[in-house]
C-alpha cells in the first residue's frame, strides 16, 4: 500500500479509536496531520490567553522542517500504537 493510502487509512482509523487519547497524544496527532497535509506552519501565533490554540500552534511549530512523508509515517505509527 502506498504511503498516502496508509496515511488516509490512519486518519480514518484515528476517528474510531477504542478510547480517547491523552492531550499530549492528541496534540501529536494534530501537529503531524497538519505538517503532513500543509507543511511548515505559516500562521501568526494565537493570543496568549487562547490556551488550546497556543498548544496546537506550539506543537505544529516543533515539526518545522519535517517532510510530509516523514510526518505521514510518524502519524501512521502513532495511530497504529493507539489501536
């Protein structure tokens, strides 16, 4: 199976996990998805009191420079580990 197909399957699987992952894992999944689909973050940082948006922004920023293929591979690994 091609990487993109595996990634798409992992995205679908992530919506049907047996239990909700912890917040750190959810941030990891979110940031890997964004890096895989959009590349390096190109948005302004959120306000300092928008804690959820700030956490998402920071998680995605940490992946700057990671290729889409690498992000897809890591995303697949994380989701497979949660099944």
